[in-house]
C-alpha cells in the first residue's frame, strides 16, 4: 500500500466471516485478489474466488444488513420522464410534420 488515501471496506466472503479493513482506491485490485489493510494492521490479499461482495462502508460498527436483504423503497422515475418528453415533443403545432404519429392516432 503505497499512498496515504484509504477507504473503509468490508469484504464479504462465501461461507466465511467478513473481512473489514482499509484499501487504497487506486491500487486495491491486484491480479491475485483484493489487497487490504486489516484492522489488526496486517496486509491481506483476498483471492477473487473467495469474494462474494466488496462493500465500501462509512463505519465498521454499524449494523448494516447484508446486500441480499437491502430494500430500496424508491422507484425510478424514468418511464414518467420519458412519457413527459414524448408528450411535450408530440404536442403543439407541427407534430404531424415531425413524423411521431401523434396526429394519426398511432402514437409512439
């Protein structure tokens, strides 16, 4: 670990205990695996075959749920935005000339 910049990370492994530690964001991905400085001060390289997930965290002590149990309560608004764009593009004068099909009732 060459530079002083570090990020907190928890590496979740298949059927083993998670490994908390610190990584350098520019150099932590090695050919052999993920290099990190453990909380005990040892430099570890966790092989990619053992890694289930690598999660950047704010606090090691926070009781975060595992990624499988995380629920996102908000829904994307992309269809609504796309609908507004199409409605705006197709409304008004010249909509038949634009070829969007709104004037003929076929719509897109």
